[in-house]
């Protein structure tokens, strides 16, 4: 056995290989936003807010046949061990793009020509798998904003540590593991809307890893539905 | 901020014709769904670069250059050299390029090419160390896009790989005083494998390899996969649509085989022999 999985098959945080980290989802805590959601996933603490549909600025960006979706994924300077400069890094620019594409697949963009929709994701504390948690929260914020969607998007990562496939990598596993593969999935439509991977897998291992990730996404999808239900039917009236 | 892709009007008008062809297993340029365009690779055309390669994939043209310098290693990898990949869409590459710092597409391009090379272990970075913890080689790969006609990801990856394989860098050793000194010799990079990038676009229910600009304009989504001889080493889905899990699994399986074909083409283009002769000495 390696250093990331012990003799009992337990991971550094005590989980079994196919367990998600403890998570918490909340809806609608930002009053100015049209929709908002908060997720804790392990040590990840992420807020997502949605503004729109609204007018497009600058106007030359208008799409005559559909909605323009904008997305910003940003990590707070204090969200990581060593202070991160607030300016967007290349990593954040790429992640903003893949998150936008993962969410856009679920939105009925053709219903809102000539409008814009802003999706803001702020990582307050970062752990492994922050892009997956961001997508899970942002999709929930879209639902909270009442944006018409084909399905919700839930996301998590799979990886390989000490030669074994594991679900939902934490920080150490992400940094020291052999493979990291984030996946976003719309369970009702059976569509993958984000898929990235780095590290080496055989074709057979890849298939097993993808199946494991989809199981994680389905669990989070149920949690998203519960968070929405709790928000609209069980929360105390203000 | 990342924003939605613009729609191309003419390409969308031609989509109907494209869909008719796809149903018959054909494409607008006469290819089958699983065919790549002709690939041509020329190397070492820039004498002041340590390595250079120009790749044509149909009408898509990119040139990659390799430069090196001695630097401190990154703190989390004190005993490894540094690899830095950057990409630029030159304004001469298309009528639609706007000048400015690299946008999200250029950044994604560089990072996906980087991932394919890095994760494959193509260059044994542990051999690019002059003094552990203090002085290592930094290998800079700069990709210039010269003409855009779709599938920049694969073309750029092939160019970067070709430039790295053929690069010759100045050799440094530690002098008696413990400072790095040039020997006057050149060394080749320690190459262990040739990673191959394979990109498929999904249009309707069809998956087609090596999409042209016109096909990319109407695609629902895209998947870029990088393969070593043994399996898959990097993935990037792009575009605002989705793939079903069954489609992804079938595609990865088929693309692993396609990658072997393309790897042979790259090896031939680089004048390398058959399988198993990839290893090149470091000279260090």
C-alpha cells in the first residue's frame, strides 16, 4: 500500500475509495442576485451567483438568436495556503471557460435571444475538486434564478491514487495522486458536459473511472434537488 | 469573463447540407467521418531556436519553437526541469483575430497541449537538472497559429511534439566552482514516448475526427484526447453541448487505435524508425 491509502483501504481523510466528502448545499442566501447557491465539499467553500437574463453590454456582443452566457470562476486571495494574487490566472481563465460550457449545455439559451446571463463563482476556500463543486453550486444558482433549463448539472472528480480508482479527490490526492478526472453530468439527459483528465489510464481503467464519476454526480444531483426543495418548502418564512 | 461563442451565419446555412452528407458517411471536403486531413511536418527551419516544427493539417498551419534557459526549479519539483507551453493566435491567421493578450481560446490551447505532453511523460524532466534544487533547464514551447482552419488543438500538439523531439539544446555542466558552465556541445531532450492528440467534433449524432473551421462552427461539442502507446493521458471536452457516456467510451476506444496510426505518421514525418526506437540519449 502507498501513502495515500492505508492497509484498511482508508484514505487520508478516513474515507473509503468510493465515498464523497461530506457536503452541504444551500440556496438563495445572496439577496441581490437573481439566483445564488453555496456549497461546502470537504474544505471547499464556494459561492455562486447568477444575474440575468438582462441587456447585453457591450452591445456588439449581442447574439441575435440566443442568450450570451458569461462566466467568471475566481479564487479569493485567502482561499489557498499561499496568498493568490487577485488577478485571474491562466488556470482560472480556462476553468471559467469549461464551467461556462458545462452549464450552457443545460440552459435553454434559444429562448432568450439578445440577452445576457452572468454566472459568478467565488472560491472562498479551496480544496481538491473546486471546479466540480463550482458547477454543482452554479447549476443550483441557475435553478434558483428561475432560468429555464433542460436538466441540472452535477459534477465531481475521480482519480487514481496509489494505483486505485477513487471518487472525489481531496487536496493531497489531487496534488500527489496519479490521475485527476473532473466530470460534469446531467443525469436526466444522460449527457456529460465537462470532461477533463490528466494522468495515465488504460482504456479499460478510463471506462471504470467514468462510471464511478457518474455515480458521484448522481448522488450530488439528488443533493441539489433536496437543497432546492428545502429552500422552497421547508425554509422558515422571513 | 468567459463568454459564449459567436455563431457563424454562413456555416449555419450550410449545416443542412452537411447533415445530409453526414447521414451518408461523407463530409463537405470529401472525407469520411473518421479521416484526418493530410498531415505534413517539417522541422528545424528556425536556426536560432533550439527546436522548431511547422505542421500543416489540411489548411490549418501552426509553427512551434523550443527555447531553453537555465532557471531555478519550481518549489514543488526541485529535482525536475520546467516545461512552459504558450500559444498565440497571430492576427495574420484569420480575418477574425483581434490583437491583444491571449484570450481564453489561446490559453486553453496552450494548456491542453501542455497537459498532453506533460502527463504522457514524453520528456523525462528529471534528467533536465544541472544542480538539484538550484539550477534546471526550462523548456519553453511557443506555438504560433499561422492559418486557422479548424482543429488547432491537434495541429499544435503535433507541432510542439515535433519541435521537442528534434530540439538540440546547449549542454551545461557544473564547473569546479559549482556554477553551471556551457560545454559547447548540444544535447537532445530525453524523449520517452510520442503522445498523440486526437480530436473529435460531435455534430448531431455523428462524431467526426479532425474538424475543419466550418465543422467547428456548427458542432455541438468536441472532445480532445491525448494517448501514449499504453493508454490515455489527457482529456478536454470543449463546446457548449454534451456527450453521452456511451459515446465517450466508444470514442476513447476507437481513438486509441486512431492514435497509433497518427503516431506512425508523425514518426515518419520526423524520420524516426519503427516502434521501440524512440529513446534518445540525453548526452548528460
